[in-house]
């Protein structure tokens, strides 16, 4: 099975945004500029659009990714999402 291109683009954008957030939080020598913030906002908006496209084009793949994240112990811990509290 080939990953939906929109879902792949979302994943890549999410990882880039996450890395930038980590840098902003922990690299005390880095001072993000207004243009850095503007680029992050554009990237986040684009990522949301990519996810919407993936949900329309390949809902099964999006569901599979969500399930994979929910059953991963580390992901649940980061999200403060115990599996037992999941609702249908």
C-alpha cells in the first residue's frame, strides 16, 4: 500500500513544525523572528489543508495512523491519553 501523498505531506510538515517548536522551547540562544513565526503559521495552515485532503481521499489511512498513535505507549503518554478513556 502506498501512503496518500496528502497524508505524507501532513506528516512531514508536522515533524518540521514539531522540530521548530522544540527549538523554540529549548534552544535558549535562538530568537525566532517575525518571519520565522509567519512561516510556521503558513506551514501549519498548509498541514491542516493536507490533512483535510487526506481525510477525504484516504480516510482508511488516516484512521490507521490515528490507531497506530493511540496504541503506542509513548504517544499516549505524551498526549496524556490513556487507552482506557478512549470513547467510540
